[in-house]
C-alpha cells in the first residue's frame, strides 16, 4: 500500500468516526498512529544516513507531547551530527522533517536528538529559565536573555512559567529572537 493510500485511509476513518459521534477518541488514536508512522519514516531516513556516513548509532523512536521523537545514541562520531551549538542537529532535524513530509504529505513537528545533546541542553535551559525568573522576581527588573532557537525559547518559557511572580515573552526577529523575563505585575 502506498504512503498516500495509508494517510487517505486514516482520513476516511476519522470522517466515519465523526459521523458516528466518536471522533475524539478515533482522532486521538489516528493521531498517535500517524506520529508513530512519522517516527518510523524518520528512523529509516536516519538509518540510511548513518550507513552512508559509516557512523554507528542506535535509533530510538517515541511519541511525547503530541510529537514524534527520534533519538540517535551510540558511536563516538555522533558529536559531528550535533555541531557547534547544535547547528548541525537543527539542520538534520529539518531535513528529517522534510523527508517525513515528502512521505506523508503532512508537515512534521518531529523532534530529533543526537547523543543526548538536546536532552542536556533542555536541562541547562530549564535551569537558566528558573534562575532568571528568580532573579527577576527578587529584583523586580526585566531580564533579556541571549538569542535562542524556538526549541530553546520554549524550554525557557516553560521554566519561567513555573516560578510565581514572573512571566516571559519573546521579542525580536529570527535569528535574533530572544526571551524577556518580566515581573508578573
């Protein structure tokens, strides 16, 4: 069966579920199926890439927070797939998303991590968000952070939201867009 036929079949199932009044459970189930399929397509794409580069790595597929998550762990060469400040990782993630979109016809929000870099970066950013929010709460003065990627800003916004008496917003244009931490008042 072609990829297009599979996606069309899922759409038909959702339409039928809506007519029967059980659209929400079926849509959620189909959404989960589509995310798993995205992960499988991405995994195949990345496996071929690793083979071409002659890099060792194990690919782990998961679904978290409504998006497919693909992680590559293992070989020592993988650091090259991260690059300075994750620049190569961001590019590889976008190429992987485009590969998934080409197969499914749907824009992917897939998240890619290589050698645990994104997970470590998430922890660093959460700490930055928390400490920045505490500093703003204690001083009452706004704090502008350095420019960040959308992923990085999201992690910081979430961390700031967890500290009472503070809020955050983004300002600027890509690639200079940054988080500003403000008192809640």
